C-alpha cells in the first residue's frame, strides 16, 4: 500500500479553483496510479477521497512539491506549505 | 554490479551486510535464551536438542517467506531494488516468555520436560493470536495516523538499537571507533570506493579483520554437534493444560507483537517496499506456530531496520542466505561458533545505522506538523530501556525485578528508589505495553495538531479500556478497580472527557487557527 508525503503549494493559474485535483511529480504519480488508479485519498487535517492526480509541469518536477486548488486545500483544512499524505 | 539470480535478479553485494544484521543479530538471542534456560536447570537435551532447533526452524521459515514476499513484490513492480523484510525473534516478547511464563512455570514445581511442553503450547497459542492480528492489523493501520506507527518504530530503534550500537563502540573504543567511522563516512557521507562496494560491507569486513588483529576474537566450538529438529506435536497439546494461568501474560504480549510487526511493515512501506501488512502478520503467526511444533518457546516477528538495509543496498538474497545459516546452525550447532567469530561491536554498527535511518524516516515521511507526535512517541521506549537496564543491573546481584518489584511501592526496593527520587512508578507503568502507549500518545497528539479533538477523545477512551484490562501499564491482564493499571484507566478517561468537551465548545469559547506553528 503505497503512501506519499508531499508539501502542497497553490495551484497553476489556468487550473479551475473548484477542481478536486492534486498535481504531483511524475514518479510519485506513476507509483500511485499503479496502486490506486488515477484518483487517491488525500490526508490533511481532514481526509478527502477521490482526488484526481495529475502531473506537475516540467518546471516543478524536481521541487518535491505538490499543487492543489484553494477548494481542495480548504477541504483538507490545511494551508499552503503544509504537507499531506496521498494514499 | 547486480548479478542476476532468477527473474528477479536481486543478488547484491549489500546482502552480505544484511546477513550480518539479520543472522548475527539473532544468534545473540539464541545465546541469551540458552543461558536463561540453563539458569533454571533445563538439560542440554531440551535446550540444544529441542528449543534451539525449533527456534531456527521458525526463523528459517520466516526468512524464506519474506524472501518469497520480496520476489513477488519485485516481479509485480518490475523493480530490482526491493529489500526483503528482516525476520527475527521479538526481543521484548522473548524476555516476557522467558521471565513471565517459563520461569514462573519452573518455580511452580514443574519438571523441565513439562515446563518445556507448556512453553511450546504458549508459543503455539501466541502464533495463533498473531495470525488473528493479520485480520485486524490492516484496519488499525487505516485508523491511526502514520506518525504513530513510524514514531514507535523510531523509538524502538533509538532505545534498543542506536544506543546499544554506540554503547558497544564506547565499550571497546580501539576496536569500535575505526569501524563506526568507516560506516558513517560511507553510509551517511556518501563516500564510496570506485567499484561501488557497499560501505556497510567494507566496515563489517574491516571490523572482523581489525578484531582478529587486536586479538578480540576467541573461537568457541563448544556448541558444535549434530542435532536435527524433532516434530513435537504431542508435547504442544499436552502443554496446553498448564498455560491457562498465563493467558493474561501471553495475550497482551502477542497483541504487542503483532502491532510491532505492523509498525515495521509500515516502515518498510515508507522506505518504498509496499508489503501487505495482514499477509506479513499471518506469516509471522504461522512461522511461530510451526516453530513451536518443533520445540521453540519464543515467537517470530518482522525485525526492525528495513529502511537501513534498503539504503545500504541490501536486496532479497540476504533473507534466504540467513535461512540457510539458521538451518546449518540448527543441525550442526554453529550458532555459538558464528557468534564468537563476529565481535559484538561489528554487528552493532549495523544496528546503529538501521536505527538512525528509522529515526530520520519517521521525521521525513510524515507531515512536519506531526513532529511533536513523533517526539512523544519516543518516550515510552525510553522507559522500557531504563526498566531493562535496571532489571539487568539488579539481576546481576541476584535480585529479580519481576519477582520483587511492584508498581505500588509496597516492596523494599521500589520504596528505596522512590525515596531516592527515582520516578520508578512512572517508568514501570510506561514500560508495560510501551509500543501501545507510544502509538496511543502519538495518535492523540497528531489528532490534536489536526484539530480533531473528537478523534483524540476516542483514542483516550481506547487507552482507558486497554488500561482497565491491563493490556498496558500492567505486567499481566487484570480486571477491576484495585489493580495497578486502574488509575491510568481513570486518567485516560478524564483526558477523553476534556478533549471531547473542548471539541464541542471550542467554536464558541476559543479562537483556533487552522494552522498553528508550535515551533
């Protein structure tokens, strides 16, 4: 059962603010998709199920970060810069 | 550098370091068990003819099963860097079985033969409880925060492996310092020889040669001989009638044992090898039951240290190589000979390295805000370590804590300690069920950080129930209001009430930010 711990920053400018998507690096995305498919549970202060995982832009790939929309961050009850677990 | 071995192709030079860690670490426990049983007059025919071969069968099966799990994982993921889980004797469970079951059986007047039968029955039952744990382990894992599991593994690593490792170095600095510094330069500094020889292997080989040069190795051939494991099903079933009074000891220590397995598998998952928790617990239980049928008296478990082995490029092969060594040890009595060849300080370097990795992993693979939960998870293990050192120190003078000390200061030694300012009552309370206490406290603190006081209250209620029945803060299962653990049950319940009351009322009477940086 693979688990990833990632630090969440704000989402991309062209992303919809209401979407339930978390952007992570390719290696983590590949490992999670193999285990769970293209949606995962994200554990912040609250748990949010069925969050879609997408790849970070190339610029961010080596940054050890994730990006998520404000709506998802609110649902997780965290703030920018805090870590979440992807299960 | 990898040499292909079957489809998984996982024979790696780092496997030799894994053998030193797994095999040589475990044969120390063989020696402890043999000495402890000799101390109550068990004949050599039982110790070396039944118990040690049975123990070796269990560990051999455990190693083979974990190697099989590793190969399956490698095949499933297509990776070549899979590390097998290390198999071993659970050291806390070993001491509880020796001093909480076997010694009392001996002092109740039973002959060594009958004691051994009862002990094999206890071990067999313990394995069955571990198998049951395989069905509830995955559920528990989903309910509690990850920091609670990794934190308790880090605590065990800090207290039992890191300290023991460095203490050995300081016990013999001329032998130990060069070995430890080579290991640290390579493993932590990243310095590596041109041919990429694993530095753990370099430090171990150097340590053995250095010890030989200094004359620190005395070869022991006294255990050599031929002894085949004997299937003793009848003995196990005859032993059951003697162990009923000890169920209150066997059940909690086996709960402790299957939780230890769950923690160690979580640590392996965090290191990148996604083993199945329930399946591993069932393997542990089955191996323990089979080992009991061959005469063993202590249970198997997944050993700590997977993360360190993985980082030092250990693969899967070390597991089946260790299995072969256990088989040879069992049949030819090699364990004493092998133990004498490996200076304790050299084996302890592998312990120190694995423990450091477990601590680092616990901090890096969980959200940083959970750092306080990790810190509190370490403390019950410190109590466990303190208790063990005091117990062994007094034992050297013929005073046995399990017989003489109580938690309510009613005996002379406890009272003397308290008078001298030693907070002994707290140490003993935290020592009993240290893993569970550690998980519960880390869970509570993580939930508090995550603004889930309702869940923290539930965790305290669970702690209260476990205390009330003596699963924690008591050396055996108990029941009622006049027990050692009852005050703790009350304390946890009060804490639960406070958490829930604040959870209900905080929106009206408090100002709680979503994020609060306590450091």
